[in-house]
């Protein structure tokens, strides 16, 4: 059996996938607590969230760590622990809550093209999972923030999306 080795780079930009235990669809039901968990962790150990998407049973995000800091595992520990303390769940015989998979997956972003591919993956993920037909329609994503920053056109990923009339009806 091979042992997974994490890559630690001070000031690194990382893509993460974090999944709930047994793929339980608890994240959207507890989205406020999840947001508080991120705020809490960022107060204790700052980092910048470049992109994020939350689905019922998993989330993807890209973080930029501060220069001279490569400690993303403890940040995830803070987020998971804070979230778990406010959510009811079954427990193991040892008293551990069954909320998160023990591990998470990370990828060190190598360059601008790699960053773009991972941002596209994040923002298109709700469409891929059948939650919406257009990235702009998923409220639990950084897509609209990225549009407002000029990183995407509003109709990105919307080849199959119906055209919306944004004028108010009177």
C-alpha cells in the first residue's frame, strides 16, 4: 500500500475537495454554520478563498496561503471542528461525530493555466452534478463574485441555459 504524501509550499495556492462522511447531504442544510466555520478559521489562521462551491455532500475550493505559511491541514482541522461542534450527528463508539471523511484531497496549483482549469471545475461543478443548468444559478458558489471581478462573462458555461430577462415586470 502506498502512502499519500502532501506537498507543502509556503504561500502556495491550493485546490481542495472535502467530502462529508458517507456523502451525507448536510452542507446546504447547515450553510450558515459552514460560513461561520470558514470565518472562524480565517480569523485564527488567515488565508484567501479564491474560489469555492458547496454542494449537498462536498465542497471544492481554492485557497491562497500567506507567504511563509504552508499549514493548510490545521486550517481544515479548524473548519471541520468548528462546523462539527454545531451540527448534530451520529457518533462512533469512541464518541467521534460522523460528519466529515477523515481526509481531504489537495492539489498545489502550478501556474495560471492550472488555476484557470480548477476555477472552471469549481464553477461548473453544480451543473455537472445536475443541481442547476447554468453556473450563475447556483447560489453556493463564488461564480457571481468572479463575474463581478471580470474573471468570467455572466453567461459562461451557459450554452444550454435559457436566456433570462433581467428587466422587472410591471
